[in-house]
C-alpha cells in the first residue's frame, strides 16, 4: 500500500522515496557546508508511519547536535548563499560565465548574474565582455551588481521578518497572550 502525503504534512528536510527497490524516508540536514543524511526504510521500521516518526526523531536529534549558526538580526535563514558551491567556476555566488546566442546566431560571451528581486521571483542580468574593455572589467561589474542585489535582498528579507514579527506580537496582544518567538532550527 502506498501512502500519500500532502505537501503540508511533509516535514522540511525529510523526503519520501518510492522506488522499485526501496520505499521510505530520506532525512537531509545541511549545516555549514556539510550534508547529514540517513534513509529510513518502511520495511525495516514496521511501515511508512513508523519510518516517518523515526526520521523526524533523527532529524530533531541532528538539529540539536548541529544548531544553525547565529545569523545577523535573528533571521532564521539568509535569502542567498554565503559560500560558493563546489561546482562554482567564478568563485562568486550567483555569477556564472555564459554564452548567449543572439537572434542572428552570434555567440556573445559574458557573465550572468542571478538574483531574486522579490521572494519566489528569479531574475538574470547579463554583462557581455564585448561591452567592456576586457573580461576582468565585465566580471567586476557583475560582482558589483550581485553585491548590490544581495544587499537589497537582505533589506527586503529583514523588513519581511520584522513585519511578520510585529504582526505576531499584535495578534498575541489582541488575544491577551504574551508573544514568544519561535525557536530556530
């Protein structure tokens, strides 16, 4: 019997695996560049609900052992990566060296900068090497633009964080309760 889970009941970091070879839950926790993972098979743990419970317990223990590093302003998570991924060739998050084909078939070399102007929206700006004196100048402009976008993303993220906290405090006061911030992790 296959169990169906709604997205709301899927705890973050715990995935359902339904393959011909195995069925169960895969737990992944990311901390400071390391990935901690473990699989909880349905058959080994007495069924899907039990495997889910064991996976949740394991994840909670991992998060207790490896707490989230302190972030500025009490934010739960920054809206962008702070360290480049292993496959990053430029050494700067959100910037990749790319080629763009024009409508006439010309191949333009440049740097693509990916950023998020608002939550859930992705955008890209290109810095073509031919439009600058050399490759380094185009890259420097791309880096300056990415840094400006990161500052904007952080400002927006902090504003949203504080607005939601103010709203939660107002809701608690309206209901005659004391506001207690959620625990991170």
